[in-house]
């Protein structure tokens, strides 16, 4: 059967999105008309959910979203946490705010997060939280998250060309997290711009990190990393037993190394 397009235009009607999605099959497109939908967007099939508006702020979902499949979500404003429990959904051009976290990615998921704006996350406090998961976050704007712009807990991720600002921490890797951190711009951070800890070992390349209240880069608790071609303006600290592969980098500011050898 050829994929079809299902349109929902019942803004303000309880359960309108759920009813429309029930009528969709894998591969179909759900087109959401302008308005406010006071429910949770629950995606359990490989459906493409699209806001039918010139700007994403014209189609508003007030109950967050839960995803357990593939497909995609595009051109929406979502109030509340977007929880990706499994599947490889692609979320793009969405404005996400007011949740416990912005986007929370669980262990069985591998999403693509592209050109979203994630902001005003004041409860749990992570803009994007990868929890023992895989995933790609590219060209997102993340700001005013209470704790971390992006938090990677024992995950394998690609973080590329994101702009993270006005958060407590910029990018935080812990518990053996690894992957690629490339071409991100991190500034106006209260504490640490990039924080690698607890045996995490990502490639950190060609990032610009400045205007951080404490350190632009902190490596602690046997964190590692391959750190090269970055522009760091501010304090860099390598704690004892933390010797990442280093350089070349452009660095202006204090450099503190508690190890007996310098990084490579």
C-alpha cells in the first residue's frame, strides 16, 4: 500500500493527535494544521509528523512527546520533555522547552536531532540527555538549560555544529561516554564548557569554547579524550591520571596539568 497523508486540524479537541495517529500506518505522513494541541504526541509507528506552518511556533503541542519508533517529527513547538525510549526517530526544526529535560534519549534509541531550538529547561535541567544510548545532535541551538546543554552518560554520540550558551555546563561526558564532539560553539557558560570525566573518551575537535565562568575544559576522574584543533579561551585543567591526546589547539588562558607528563 502506498504511503498516505493524514491531516489533523482539530486544535483544542482532546485526543485529536492520538486519533489521527491511530489511523496512520508506517511510512504515512501526519500533517498537523496550525493551532494548539493539549495532549502528548506519542509516536509508536514509523510515521512522519509535520507541522503545516511557515514557522514552527504556529503548531504547538503542550504535553511533550514520547517516541518508541522511527519516522520523524518536524516543524513543531513542543512544551514538555521529548522522551525517546527506542527507535531511530529524526527530530528537526522543532522548538522544545519547559520540560524536565529538553530531549531525553534512552538506552535502546539512536535518534537524529537536527536544527532544533531547545531552551528554558529548568527542572531536571539537561537540554539533551543521552542515557546509555546512541544518537546524533547537529546544528541545534541549546540555551538556558538549568544544568547541562548536552549530557552524555555512557553513550556513543556525534555532537556536531551545535551552539550551546547560557547553561551551567556546556557538554558533559561521564561513565565511559565516547563519540565525536566537532565544530560546536560553546559560550556564556556558568561553570565548565566541556567536562570529561569517569573514563569518558570522546574525540573533541574544532570546537570554539569561551566565556566560561570556571573552566573552558576540565578533564577529571580518569577522563581521556582526543583533543585537537579547538579554540579555547579560558582555563584548561587536566586532573591527575587524566592525560588526553592533545593538540594542536589554540589556547589563551591558564593551563593546569596535575600529571607528571604533558599530553601528546
